[in-house]
């Protein structure tokens, strides 16, 4: 069987390779260029992976930094409310003294929207700003503070007085006997995050969002037509933020504080997202989610630019090599072989004085052997 295979390979090669010496010489050069093309493409792929890792590290740093700042702010709010809850005028529900105290605190803490004292039914008693007496027991943070008797976080809302997006916290007020006598609530303005994110050096098209525990956007930079403040993210995006892929599948959201996801955003751009979840208690559900999304096109653009530049340089070098091979092949191979062929014809016709005139290169030896024959 092998004896028949070798001749078949020879026949196949004879049909595959061109009969022209010049064309075969060019094929040899192209065969030498092909491995370099493969190396450049492989290097480009490695550069893509490197850029993705660096972009992911940058996203983690920014997302983690902003989330850490919020954790510090939340801790400060808890300390403020817990301290206020120990004051006699607060435990005694002294409306006049509490209103004056809250007003002074708001002057010292301009990022707070308001500080309010409520009775156990959720009715507003005292406030640091002018307000209309109303019942806000329906708000999550107030209801949780009453039912759980612990520091609680709310959800996205628009301040009734400031008319700007705020996020609220509440703390139960207990008397010395441990009986619930009231609820303290305060709101934080969210506009500080825009200034913070503008200072970061992220690629163009990067998106920054802060979500509440229902997936509603409290902060979005930059804000888009389909992703306005106060609107929820898509169900798929919401699930992706909580997904942590492991060999065993998806872990429940409360087991992992950081998520990684790649998905198409609502502006039709595919982004790589880093999400960071904040919790009031270890193992509890998140009360706030920070996300940073970098467009994949921007991540790989630098690596692709390097690859394209290398391919252009290789193309120029290849064209020069092909041109040089063409000229050298023509002078060193094609023309001498043609002269030898013409001399052979002259000898065949009886002209024994015919000579090739080749006195240089390796082909001159072949020419002399040819004439000797």
C-alpha cells in the first residue's frame, strides 16, 4: 500500500505546484512568511488577554474603592443615628429640641438630605428641614427598623423636600427599659458619586451604576436614554450581577460579594462588568450594588492596534522580499535557464559553436556540464 502512496503524492505535488521557477521561488518566500503571521496573530491574542486582565483589575480597583467609601459612609450614618438615639431629648420625643439639633447637624453634614424623628407608627414628629407631617411607615427602612429593631437600609427614592435622588437609613430609638419609643431616619444625597467617578481614569464608554436591592438605578454615569435614574436594570443584567460562575454552577448571591459578568448593555454595547455588593450584616442580603462596566471594544482596541501595526510592517517587508526575489530570480535563475534552453535548441539543430555565455553563479557549472554532454 505504501508503494502506491508515494507515487500518488508525487503526482499530487506535481499538479499542486506551479511549473514556473519564478512562481515556486515566490511560494518558498510565502512559506517563510506564514509562520511569522501565525506568531503575530498569536501575540495579538495574548495582548488581548493582557488588556482584558488589566481592564478587569482597573474596574475592580475603582468599584472596590467606591464601595469601600460607601461602607465607611454607612458606618458613619449608623454611628450618628445610634448616638442620637441615646440622647434624652430624642428618647423623650422632644419635637422642638430635636428639630433644632437636626438642623444644626445638617449644616455640618451637607450630604444628608434630612434627619427625621418618627413615632412608632411612622408619623413624622421632628425634622431638620421644613416638612409636611406625614406617615412613612410604608418605606422599607422604617418598617425594617421597627420590625427588626436594628439599623436598616432603604431603597431608591426622591427626597420629598430636596427633590433629588436619595438613599435612606433608619435606626430604632429604645428607652432604658428596651421598649421601642421611636425611629430615627436620615437620607443621603447620591450626587457625590458623579464627581468621584469623573476623577477616575477609565476608558471611554465605561459605565458606572449604583443599584438598590431591587435593581433600580440610583446612580448612572453617564445616563442613557434607556437607562435613566429610577428605572430598573433588565432582569438578565440583574441576574448577571449576582452570578459567580464556579465549576459547581451558580452560587447564591449572599455567598459572594463580587461578581463578574459579560453581557450586552441597553445601549447595544457589550461590556465586562464588575459588581460589588454591600451588606449591613455578614451573610445578609445586599442593600446596595456598585457596578463598573467597560466596553469590550475599548478593552481590545489597544491590542488590536498593535497587531494591525505589526501585520502592516510584515506586509511591507513581505512585498519588498517578493520584489527582491522576483528580480534576483529573474536574473539568477529565469534568464540563465532560458539561455541554456536556447543553447540546447541550437546544439540540437547542429550549431556546435553555440554557448550560453554564463560565466558566473552556480548555474555556470551546470552550463559547462551541459555543453560537455
